[in-house]
C-alpha cells in the first residue's frame, strides 16, 4: 500500500521530532536520494511503489553510487547534504526516515533492501 505524501511526511516529522513538515521533507529527500543510489533492480522499484510519488521519484533518481557507502560514510554524506547538520543530527534524520520507509515497505521488502546495503 502506498502512503500518501502528507501521511509519510507526518510520520517522518513525528519520528524525527521536527518542528515543521519542511524539516521532515528535507531529511526525507536527502536520505532517500542516498538510499536510492545504493539500491538496484526490483527491490528499488518495489520500494518506490510503496512511497508517495515525489519520494519515489527521488528514490528512483538514475544516479548510482560508484561504491557502497559504509554506514559511517552514509551518515557523513547525509550530514554534508543537510545545511547545518552534524553527524549526530544526520543519524537522527536517517533513523526518522528509514524507520518510516521500513514500515511502508513491510518486513519482507525491508529484508531484501538490507541485503543490498553494506552491513552495519
């Protein structure tokens, strides 16, 4: 089932304890862009189908990572893309977005997503 845009952002906003929907959207856009660069094939397409259209398009952006980012590098990259972010706040952003994505994906698809990511 695909989440509606407003419901997705509200869930990210609540989990991330953001003051505004704009903060939640900023975090979601960055984290999904980085995640999408690491996923391929059916898993990427299935995950996109469970997200609101705007977020799905970000996930499906044709940019692909040259090499998988370790969890630490993923956090640093997220921090670099969000103005004023630190690694600690980026980790918070990642948790808020990915937990919302995992709920939308369900256990089976989340497991297949995790298989495409580096351990950690």
